[in-house]
C-alpha cells in the first residue's frame, strides 16, 4: 500500500553563512567519508548562494568539489557553479571560495559517482542512492505510487535489497519468491535539490527476492492462463503441461506449445509483471491496441482483467498468436 511519507526536511548546514537570501538557491555539499566509502547526507556544508537566473533544469544537478584537507564533496546544485564553462545552469554562475574549494579530478568524480549515502551502509546490497533514506523513500513514493514509473519491488524501504530466495518456501507466508526484481533504485539530486530516482528495470540477471503478495501478486502454481481477443473473437487457453486450446468461430482446436515457448510462458506467468498486474491492475504504456481480456488461475483462485488498449503488447499474447486463430 502507498502512504504519503512525512515532508522531506532540508539537510542541516554546517559553518557560515547559515543560509541564503530568499531569492537565491543554496548550493550544498555533502562529504564523502573515505574510511566508510559512503556520502554523509546527514549534514551539509553551504558552498555558495546561487542568485542568478536558472537557465535550465536537470534531473542531476550534482558536481564534485574538494577541500584543502583532501575531502571530496558531492555538491547539490553544483551545475550552477559554472565548473563546466559550456553548460552552467545559472546565469551568472554562482561563485565559491577558491581558497576553500577546488574542482575534483576525474578519479575523484568517479569515487563520488559510485558511492551511496551512509544511511545504507548496513545493507548487504544497498540502494544506489546519493540521497539519504528519507529523501530516497519520498522520491520512490512520488514516482511509484503516482504510477509514473514501474515499482521497485526488490527495495525494502530501509534502503536494502529484500532477502534473496530460490522458491516461495524460502519466504514468509505472505510473500513469494520473484525472479528478476532484485534491482536497486538509482537516485540523485535534481536542480531543485530534491531526490529523484530512475526506474528499477526488471532484469533476468537480477536475483530473486521475497516480495509481499500484496505487491507481487499471488503465490502458488498457475493452473490456467486465458487470453481473449475480443476483436478477432479468439480465445487461447494455456495449461502448465503445454496444452493449448484455441477457440475461434465456434470451433475448438487443441495443440501443444513448443518446449521453448512453454519455458518462456511459464517464466512470465510466474514473474512479477503478469501476476502483479492480474491482481492489482496493469499500467498500460499505450492507449491503442486490440481489445481483450486476460484470466489467470493461481492456486484455485481466478484473476481476470480487461486489458483493452494494451492487450496486443503483452509478450505472452504475441507468442500465443503464433499458434493460429
């Protein structure tokens, strides 16, 4: 379930000045803790006040600066400092004290790019986020619950990857083992100094993890999958042994799907996208396509969805169409 998180508080500042004029934007740095290999996002250092016109927005406003003591700093709104002469996002660029700060080398920049917030250092497999835990969760809520991108079912909202598994029996009774969803979100600070996260793509190479059934759909073996093309008036009924019944023009034809196709269809029907969609509804990427509906029977319970508009785009439907009308 989605519940709105508490408002995201700005990071505390260290040193002076303590802030900027209301018409200006704070450019804030967070130190990379070299010993721990992570970014301390619990306290920020004010680098500059940017009072010029914001010439363009960006979903990644970060830059790297270094202090005389050798520490490297992730600088939020760093694109407003004019470090890259050709692409400053502020006009005029914000100024920083060259006696305190200096640009990073490419090696330093790479060290920051691959680091995460120290909020996630206890995770065996941490979130790939430069933001702190609260800011990361707020960003994921705004994107996943508003439906603007795919959910990230492998993320446990403590910033860690959920427990890995090989079968449903490895998970709690209200969870199921889902392959391909063990992907962590990648998050950074945008031009408004807010945390933004990219989509967590399902990947065959990602580990299987335990996901609650409210999110991932029902656990158990599937018993029948039906795709009904309302436009062509064709029904495909697929069974776990590969038997396929095709009903069209009042006639029923029985055939057998190939072993290769059955392996693919079985993986999809046990995966996240189909089961979560059948239980909770699909987010269609298009409003065109063949009208149709789907039925999936899992552990004796039937799930049905009207999928008009994105019916034809489902890979399973494309495979079943190869077996005729």
